[in-house]
C-alpha cells in the first residue's frame, strides 16, 4: 500500500537539512572565533608568539607586526583560516536551508517529488564543501537517502473495483 505523501523521504530530508544547517553554523562560529583571535587586546605591548606586537592604539593599531599566528597587520595565518571557515560555514547554512525548504516542498507538493528529490541530493552533496573541516556528515548521508526515496516514491493509484 503506497502512502499518499512521501513521509519517509520527507523526514530523512528534513533531518538532513537540520544537521547540515547546524554543522554549517558551528563551522561559521569556529571560523569567527579563530579569525577574531587576538592575544592582547588593545593598547600597547607585546602580544607574544601568538599575536605579536600591537603597535599603537587598538587591536593591531598602526604598524603592528605579528606573531606566528596573526601575522603582520590584519591578515595572518589564523585570520585567513578563520575568515575561510566562516565563509564555508555560511555556505553550509545556506545549503542546509535549501535542503529543509526542498523537504517541506516535497511534503506539500508530492506530485513534484522527482524535482525536489534531485534538489535534496544535490545540496546534500554540496554540503561536503559547506562543512569545513568536518567532511562527511550525518546530514549528507540522510539527505542522499531521503532524496533517493523521494525520487523513487510512487503516487498511490486509485483502486478500481469491478463488481
């Protein structure tokens, strides 16, 4: 007996979107923490090996030279990594939201199950690039399985009874 709506595909895809969005958000937060790291906040003084000399004024100030982690001026190894992770995390959040919206549309418009299933698979696969250092995740696996279930789901056919 076929279901009137692709419930299993919907649930798996919705969970996938939630996991992808959470992973992207965590990656973005880690990126902002790394990118905003500064060993000594403001003023004058030597910040040590991690952030270097601040120079004059506020964080980085004028003519500050960096330590091993924050480099010279504004950009450095850790700042670049933080900015990159932040951007990758935002992509993960966007991909996760697209998977969630596709799952909701799949449930509300089951007649278009193939198109929504394809979108779920594509953006779940793209979440590999939106998860930063976390690589393959639960959201990716759930999204691909949910998308496949959406594509292969069959509309229930009305039974014709001949008496």
